[in-house]
């Protein structure tokens, strides 16, 4: 799956269903992004945004998106694969 590629949303869904805490899953995903080849090409400047649960004061991350100078990509638009 990682060689052929998957969306950031798919990776997040798999990690959130795993035996690790939600917080550790988010941290692992964030740290691992540098290990993947990301499509579309983001360029040198981009920022990972966390989207939180819709409860006041909640810090539970439910999604991520990537902001670039040319626009914002949802987790479903970001394709991850292992570099070859």
C-alpha cells in the first residue's frame, strides 16, 4: 500500500483505528510526512494545519490539511507513497 501510495486521509484513518492514542497517532503521522514522496508537489513552503473536533475547547485532531502559497489541500487531495 505504501509503495503504490495512499491518501493522507487513508493513513490518518488507519492510524486513528490503531491501538495507539489519538495524540500519538497525530504525532507519528506528522513526523512521518518527511519520509514520503508527496503528490502534488508542495514546493519549499507549506504548512500542516490540524482540524479539531467540533466541541468547544476540544483539542482532538480529526483531520489535517496542507496550506501552500497557492492554496490549501485537504487530506484527501494529498497522495503519499514511499520514495523509490
